[in-house]
């Protein structure tokens, strides 16, 4: 066996493990989940993406996402949840 082949075989065994990629949604995911739970907003996980359903207390006319509840990622989910919470605020006051 040549030195080159041996180094290729052993090189795969002794490589450092790949570094884990940072979670881009580590802040938005728990924020969206906690805010949604506090305001009765449903987050439906799809493959891929999510549907974010408004709380029952929100009037249909006040739903700015009517007809399009789909979000691509947790950042968009958080934006929609925050929009629903903001729409609920005047109703509660």
C-alpha cells in the first residue's frame, strides 16, 4: 500500500469533528412560542414552514394576514405573533 493511500484512509479517521453551525433561530423560536402561548395564538408546524393562526379573541376584520397565515421560518413566525399581539392590545384596553 502506498503512503498516499494510507494517508487518505487514516486522514478520514483522524479529522477533527465538524463545528456545529449556530442556531439562527435560538432567540426568535422561544420568544415566538412564549408570546403565542400567553395570547392563545396557534403555531402549526408544517414541513416546510409554519402556519400562524390568530387568537379567537381577534375579530376577523382585524386579521392582517387573512388568507395567508404561512411563515417560512421562526423569524417570520415571531413577526406574525407580534403583529397579532399588537392587534389585540386595543381590544383589551
